[in-house]
């Protein structure tokens, strides 16, 4: 009898431990599988607004607040744009003063909690940039996908796809430049985005299923007169671009890929996002297994070292060595092993998905050189 009771107790404890492991894994995997569109990534620290003055905002001193370049500054009810750090402005030892370019909406008040974002613009291309555009619907497998189309004279289109934690406002950073080169631009909202169909399981699949929405956008562009397309993706949007270029029935129309901070290993990125939520290292394998069970993903599908043989178009990668979400080393390896096809531009002191923000002029010059032969 005692043996039976002991066995039952052990079995109950094992079941409880298993249930606890599943719960922990699900919670940890949520850091990546349920990243809200337009919300901060777990790696992005909250900052406090300490003061504002004409053309200046004083923020908590942190590595993030000292980044070079131009960023959006987002609070619960506000969006502003900040420029470089003003080293000569008076400040305390625990604060940083940055140039305040503009307040797009809301107000910045002392005590406000804010974070930096790559999204410099808010609104559609007309509101944000003063560009004529059309609101279109791209027929996708889950339903209509909203998109903005900025027309121009050339028959090479750029299809822009945002990444983790962003919306189709993110690519607005480069739309003005692309429009000046007379390139039509289609900015796509895909499954899970505001106004777009929800993924059946409500989870992010790191491009594994989302690429089919980009494929739908390629078909839409060709139906509307595009002779060839360049895919420009950020983060998991870059992963989508790689998969579409390899698997789309219209892949021969894809004549160039621009990849910003590409996620080349979803497992590595998931671990990084879970760790940023203070998940203990010993529990990170549980997060990976939970993600596999919840999404059906079974190991990385994008090979970090070799391009799929179906991709013949030239590739330009922008990536930062300080990226803590999508490792720089994987992009470096991809470029090293495919030197005749892949060009890599390193952008120092830039967080994930913010290569343009850290160096707008250098980014656009590299983009100009890459796109000119493809127009």
C-alpha cells in the first residue's frame, strides 16, 4: 500500500512538474510569438522624460538614449522624433539631452515613460510625407491585406515589409528616398497587423507562414503592371522576403532583395526575446519547444550560411554588430559564403531593425548604388 501511495505521489509530482514546464515554456515563448504590432520589443528599455525645452528633450541616461541617429520617441499617448545627442547641453550625470525634431502627436511631459522606436513617421504616406498614395487591398489567402501604394514612373516596384514589433509605418523611413528615384512602392500590412486578417492561431511564425502574404503582394504588383520587383524587408519581414524569393511562383520577377536586420535563425531570435523578459537561461529550451509545439515549426527553415538555390537575385544586407535579437554573425556568414551575390553593409551602434535610423545618409547611398542597376 505504501509503495502504491508513493508511486501515485511521484506520478502526481511528475505531472505537476510537466504542467509547470509547459506553462513556463508558453509564457517565455510569448515574448516572440505575441509581439504586438507597434509595441516595444522586450529588449527596448523604458526611459523617463526628465525635461523639455525648445528643440530639446532630456531623457534617462542609458545605452539606448545615447544611440547616434534619428528615432521615434513613443509614449502611451504621444509620438515625437529625436535627433542626435546634444553633448554641450546642460544635463545631470544620469540624463542625456537629445535634439527634439518634432512632436507628431500628443505631448511630452516630465515623468512620461517613453521608448525609442525605428518608426520616425506616423500615419499614411500622405499624412507623414505629403506623397500621393492609394489605399489598396491585396487578396491574401486569409483575406484582404491592406496596403499603401505610392505610384511612380518606373515599372520596377519596391514591396516593403516591416518586421517584429513594427507596422507598415516603419518602411516610411525610406519611401521618400525611393519616390525620388521614381520607384513605385507598395507598403504591405500582413497577417496579425492592424486591419489585416488574424493568423489562425494568433501567433507570429517568424515568416514561416507570413511569406505567403508577401507572395500575394508580388502577384498583385505584377497584375498592376510591375515588370519586376525588389523586396525590401526588415527583421522577420526580411525572412519573408527570402522565402518569397525562393518559393513564389513569380520568383523570376524578383530582381533584388534588401534585407535589414534579417532573422536568419528563429530559434536564436526567440531565445533572445525570451531572455530579454528575464527568462532564466535554463528555461530557454522550454520556450523553443513550446514555440515548436504551438506553431508547428521544426527547426530553422532559413539556412544561415547558404542562400536557397532558387534565389538568383542580388542581395543587399544592412545589419549591426550590436544587434541582440538577430545575430550579426549569421549575416556575416551569409555574405562570406555568397560573395558574388550578397553585399553586407555593417551599421555600428544600431539596434535591431534600425539601420536607417543610425545612419540615414549612408543607408540611402548604399541603397542607391544597389538599386540603380535594377531600375
